[in-house]
């Protein structure tokens, strides 16, 4: 009957009018028409007579995220905090959420957030407040229909073991025994997580606000916000000054925009862009099913459906490829729903009825279709915005607001109070988006739709989006595309991934996977090659990437790194600024280049990059004109916006008189690396490239093939080499000159897949995996870039000195295994059979011909981690549920004496 309904075969209930009345698609329904639990709706719409005159923090939005933020602020001592809600608590999207809480995700950060959420609802809120938050712990079951999906689940299970999350891989027969009503005839296996469950949104938010108000915080309902007061300080920095409401103005310096779907509306009041898209999201609640009570909740990802036990029935929904956009967001849309579009929902019905056949003969109790907010990368939006200081985001949870509510509220409170969250929240940080993409409405919509449609797709390590491509291309893009470059995308930038040997593979215009009456591409070679990466084993092009690596190791390779950010810091206080922001010694003479870290106040690494001391020049992007001493900063392209705003925040906080100039769109970077790199470049320039004349970590302006470049002797791969920093106009001719001169040496194009392998083989760091804001230089082996022998203060110095005196509690080390199996990250590390960490980044080292991975090892009893502790243990690595012996290396097994970067080859 469900399938018939999806086809529009009937619109009436077989028993006692099972189907809800149908009206136009976008009509509103009254509360309670479909939601399967009690709500906080009230008939009282009267505005409060007044609001508090001032507050330390004002939280806008009374959903799960706003309530959790208020609770955790109050719990951490910020009792003069106020939450303002335009209607009643939960009235936006929280009230109609499905309420599922899973413990296992393909992210260690999210596993930790979810573990905290489970602890909060299981053990904290009721004893603190006397309010039952509505936690039901009935377990979760993940259905695998093929080997790749079960491999993904095994990977989740392995990561869960690091954090003590119990889970079990089950056979179809074991699954049937656990859940007799399931159809298990077509499944490959399952993953069972007994501590999963669901939460009641009204109970959760009531408990949170009770806990907050008991500590002195205030909740003001029926109080719509009408404006955000923003002013400039005497340094010209925009800052929050207050929140205007229908009942008066609250003076404050900190605002948290937790308005969910309505966050862009609130953001616009402050002049802040909030890159999210509102989409219809839906589920259906069945009538009573005999034997369903107490069964685990189910995710059948390949069918794009979830099955949640709801009392004595089932609530089920999923993620289709053609979600309905809600472009005309109504600000008075409270405790309201849309009419369910059965044509859209039909795909979900087929999957649900296949997995739970009893649904075929079960009636419909209610339907729920409401708005949810989604983002271009399916990650929330959090943190202080670059546009206005004191204006924070905590919104756009991608239909996971209840599940992530506890953890994100806690992290937001830490962010506001301490200046940074406890965990590495970069993946949620609004600063990850460059304005060129976050302000581009079509890019945000297209990417958000694709992220929604692929929400239940297998998370492969090397997957790439098809939507929103080509937003930012460098000058060499087309030349490399014609040479077979298979591009990757990093938040707008196209960068080389690897080079196919049998012709071009351009990315075609996004076809929405055939949805919305768009014809699906029949011949899309890029998408076909992407399929080869849909594996947790080595891909078909493993050897092609290997050839790029070995050509660099044995001869010469060229890497287009033009998506790197290129920033200049100049002005009267430029020297003071770099001394404070960066850990390395910035007082070196012009012509010097320093690899350095930038830290937060707790000593965590916010970025690693290179800084070159430059002199004023001709005014071109590679040789700018300025007064005084200048600094050229090259940072990873995917994190440039983060780097830039971190620097800008430090400059504002310390009131340095200097300016950041961003030339990322005007310049390119070509990296020539390998034993033959000097011979190739020397044939194109009159500048002496010998070790004596051009030392490592120095730079010069010189001509290459008749064009001026800034050459920096650096290596990201551990070889003799130079980076050529060029203008857009000279990028192609310089590239062509290098390729022509390198032909007799067998020069090869290399992409970032090769770069990642080469850099890890050498033991170099990649920010976001090897280095994160919760890792310190001492823990990561980068103490040598900290100017601790000088008296110069720098941000985070006190924390680093304190840690040096007390000893480190974790350390980054290298592991290799003999088996020819890829290490992809999230593998569990055990020392003497005890869990001590997990692999942050893994690659195949083509030169050493071994799989290797780097991770941080901790002492299980919390003691200091020393080299003796590390070397005295016996290690294993668990990969996809299988355990392998591992060898620990304190230094990289590749060129541990660092001879090759000095040009010494034996």
C-alpha cells in the first residue's frame, strides 16, 4: 500500500482515514498533525513587556542548538546570558526532528561530540534538573548491501574502539536473530551499535533551559529579533554592540546566531553571510507493528532510508536526489509543516518496504515534512564570523541538530569563553569558506543539494563533489586538463589530483544526478574515473600515482601548487605582528624563508606555513611595493581563509598597524622537485643554483625562460627542489619552458595524490590531519620551529614552555606494516594490546615500498610519553577489523638524515 501511495494510487486511509488531508505542497499544517510526540506550542503569542538591559552573551534561537549553547555557557560560569526566541522553544525545526542519535561517524571529532551527547542525556541532565530528557537507548543497526559498505562500517567500528564505543559486525543470520522483522536476504552484513538511541526534542530542550535558568541565565520567548547593532571601534574593526527586539534592545558584545533555517535572515542584520540552503525534509510514522517495540533503529544507507522505532510503530525517512528547495523562507513559520510530496518520498518508501516488509500492510499514522538547513559540505556552521567580531554562528546542522546539539553547544561555550573550542572544530568553522564561494548563491545551493543527496553515500577517502566545480581555477588549469589532469576540489579551488595517461577528463556541468528534469550525463569520464576511487583498497590508478612519485624521487617532477594562498603582510608594525603570530624567528634578513607554525593561546597549531622576508619591489604581485619590511606568506589553499582570519584576529587583538594583502588570485606556484631539478632549472636561468649560491630556505627573484619569478628553495616532498612563484600571466610560459627543458630528464606532472604520499613518506606534516589546533609543536615533533631560545614573545609561548617543562602526554610517530594494504586513517593503534591512539594519515610509500601511517600515541595511564616509552612497546594496527603487526619509527624511514633536500644523493 505504501508503494501504491507513492504512485498516487489512492489518497484515503484503508482503516480510519490513515492518510493525512492533502493541500498544496507549500501549505502549512497545524502543530501535532504529524509529529509523533508532545510539543511546546502555546496559544499565547503576546510579546514580553521588556527584555534585559544587557547581557554578556545573547543567543538567538530556541532550538536544540540555542538551548544547548545557553546551558553550557551558564554551566561554565556565564550566567548573564540571554536566549531570545521569536515563538516558543523548539518552534523552528527542532520540534519536528526525527531525534536519532548515532555514536559512530567517519570523523573522530564527531565521535567525540556524539559520545558527549550520549553522556549528557544519559547521565547528566535529569539528575541536574529533574527533567527527563526523553533518552531511549534501543541501539542502532547499520545495513550493508555490499563489501564496500561493510568495509566502511568496519572502519567506523575500528575508530569507535579508540573511544570505547561498543559495536559488533553481524552476519545476515545474526542480524535476523537480533531483528526478526527485517528482510536480510539481500544484505552483506550489518554493524550493531548497542548504545545508539533517540531523544525527545521537547524534553531535551526543556531540561537544557531548566539547567541554564537555575544558574541565572534567562530565556525570553515570543520575542522576535528585529536588528543587530554593529559599530566600529577606534581601530576600525566592526563589533557587535547589541540585539534589537520587538520588546527592546539588549546591549551585548557577543551574539550567537542559532536560528537554524532562519540564520541567514539574522546574519543579514549584521552584514554577515550565512552559507546554507533550506530544503524540505520528511518522514512518515506508521501505525502499530506487532513485535517492533524495543528493536534497534536502522540505517540502510544504500537504500537511503532510516527506520526509527517510534513507540509501537516505525518512523522512516531518508535522503532523495531531488529535495524541494524552500527559497521563500517565512519568518513566521513556527510549529508548522509542509504537505508531504509523495512523488519525492516514493523512493524512500521502496527502500523502507524492502527492508521492513511488514510496512506493506501497515497503515500510515502521520506524515512530517518540515524545513531543515543544509550546507555545501554537509557540515555545520560555527565560530566567530570574519565580518563582525563578537558575532558567532552555531547553526546549519544538516538535519543533525539534536544529535550534535550537546557537543556543539559545549564547544561553542568554550569558543566564546576561551577564544577557541576544546576540540578541533575547523571542519565546522565558518572560516573554512572563502567569500568567493560562500557569497555565491548558486554554488551554495548546488553543493548543498549534492551533499543532501549523497548524505547516505559511502564515505570513501578520495571522493570528490560534482556540483559547484570550476569556481576557482589557476592559470595553468586548462593546460593540465588537456594533459590528463584529474582534478580535486577544495572549497572552490580546483587543484591537480593525479594525471590519467589516456587523455583528458574534464569535469562537466553539474547534472543533479538526473534530478529536476536535468538530463544525466551519459559520457562523463571524470565521474567514471571517480568510480575507481570508490574503494577502501588501492584504486586502479595506484601505479599511475606511483609513477608520479618515483619520477620525482629518481628524476624530476613538476607540481602545480597554484591553489596555495599568497599573502603579504606589510606596514609599520609588520615585524611586531609576525614576531607575535608565528613561532619561528622572523628577524632573519631579507631573502630568508622560514617554515613556521601559528598557534592559539593554548599552544595548539592553527596553521603551518612558510614566511619569506621580502624587500619592496616593482609593484607586481610577485614583487610588490611597500614601505619598510615585508613578509610573504604561502599557505595551503584549502585553509587560506582560516590562516588569513587567524592572522587578522591576532592583529586586531594586539592593535598592530599593518595590512594583509591577498594576491592568491593573481599568482601561481610551480614546484620543481627531484634529483634532476637543479639541472632542469639551471638550463633556464643565469642565476647560480648551486648549494653555496642558493641555500635551502632562501629565495630570490630570477628569470626562468625569460620571465621573472620568485624562486624559493623549499621542498614539500623531501627532495632537492624549488618553488617558482609566478604571476598569472607568466604561469603558462614558465610551465611550458620547464616541461621542455625537463623532457630529456623524463620530467613528469604530479598531482596532490602523489604529493600526499611523498610528503608523508618523508614525515612532513599536513595541517588538518597531522596537525590540528589541539596538537602542539612539541607533540607533533615541531619544537624546532619555536623560538624558545630567544626572549621574543609569541602567541601560545607560555603554553608551549609549560608543556616543555611538564612533558608531553602524546607524540606523533610513524608506523609501517608489511602487508600490502592501504592505511587510510582512523586505524586503531595498540601498544602491548592497549589502545593508545589512531592513525591520523596513512599513505603508501612508493620509495620505501611500504604502507605507512602517522598518529599520536598516548600513555593509557595519562603519564608523560617519552621515547623510551614509545620504543619499549609492541605495536599493532587494526584496519577494518583486522589486526596487523606494526613497526614504530621515531624518525621517517625515508632519508632520516635529511641529505636529499640538501642536494646530497648517494
